C-alpha cells in the first residue's frame, strides 16, 4: 500500500482548487476533472457545500494555514492551483473592510508563499470585472484603468498585483481571469447557486418567479440604456468553468502571464433578464422599480477578444440557456445543496 501510494505520487500530479466547494468553484472542479486532470479541493465550507465537491478528494481548511497548504501540496503532488477562495459580498465588504482585507488579501499572500515553498509555480486566479468600477467606455478592455468602487473589488486588484510581483521575483506564472456576471447552473441540474447567500440578479429573479419572494427589485429604470435599466454581461457558469481549463492548458504549455476578461462581449438589461425568465418559465415575474443604488454603472460588458486570441476560448451558451438551467436548479433546490 505504501509503495503504491509513493508510485502514485511520482506519476500523478494534482490541481489544488481553493474554494472548490462554492458555486463557481464546484462547477469548475467538475470541468477540470472532465478534462482528464486530477484535483484536490481545499475549502473552509463557510460558504461552500461539501456535497458540491462530489467524490473529488477534499480537505477542509483555510488558505492562510501555511502548514496545511504545504501538507496538501506534498501529499497530493500538486503542480498547479486554481484560486477561488475569497469573500465576495460587495455590501459586506463596505461594512466590514477588515474582514475582506484579512481573508482575501492576507490569506492569498500566505497561500502564494506556501506555494512558493512547495515549488508550485502555476496559478489561475479568480478575479472580477469589478476592478473596472464605472467604465467610461464599453465594451471594457483589459487596458482600462482600474477604478474599484468597493473594498471587495480592491482586494481582488491587490491580489492581482501581488501575483504580478511574485511572477517578477519568483518562477511563478499566472493567468488572471476577470469574470463578468457568472450565472446559470450545471446542464444536468446537479450544481448551482444557493440563492440564500447570493446578491446576484438572476437568483433574485428566480426567487420571485418561483414564489419565494414577493417581487424582485429593479434598481433604477432611468439609465441611458435601451429600456432604462442597468446592462451587464452574463456568462454561463459552465462557459466560465471551461475558461479555467483553457487557462490551465496555457500555463502547462509554458504560456506567459495573462490577464483576461471572461464575458460574452455583449450586454443584457435587467428587463431583458426578466423577459427571458418569463419566456422560459411561462410565468410572470413580479418586480418593483426602486431607486438606483449609489455607484451602479449604466452599462458594463466585456471586450472578450483577448481571451479568444490567447486561449482560444469563446462562450457557447445563450441567455436562454442561462435562464433555463438557473430555473431548473432553483426549482429543484430551493434550499441550495441542502435541498
């Protein structure tokens, strides 16, 4: 038994997935495994779900626990990392900034140092289009000047810059993926977003159309957009997961450091989301127009040309695919993975 384990360690290299029990992390973990790679998931389960990991090797713990990270890397012969683990509630980050700087920034710094000690030099990092703030030009390119409007976005930008310095001073290489609006659920209906912990629009629309909330709030209908409601770039979570696989391929082939938008390249308004939900579900969505939220941009959507050029990635699923999979997931899992 000991000999076979040593042989496995010599032959099989694992990907460490931090935060792999969360919404995006669990679906990406599945995609990475489907690509033929083996993985080990590290998650505190504070916001993730053990059930979402399935039969993948799992360790419960914190990225800031240096010895734990070193042990996981050595036990599982880790050679690359996909880093999701972070707090991500924008509103909470403004109310409790210390929590976000400590967990997201300090935790990531400790993670990177442990990886450096373990000789792990390839990282795919889960960042956010929130670093662009209120863009003056859309679609937004990666060359746009960062303009963080929340502590959450600032922590992601700080982690990006930390990775940049590690890549300058060590052999570490990275791909940074700036997500736009991840949405939808797995096509087979087994993995999705827990609306009890989500601030995202589509879970709130689903809660309203399924009768678990009186109405969805539409924050402003006087923006300079086609129908007056805010426009965002919604990317199916499975498409987003495949972008991580493409990023791992890029690094494994010796590719250079890269920062890419991950989006569809076009915007969808709040009212278009509501209309699509009514079309897919056959039900009316109750909604209420309320005042704009401070800092909300009228429109923010990606220029996705760079990721297509560098990684050969492009989205394959439509808005109706997003709504259909989200509707099926929430209908069958009203309590998330606890259903």
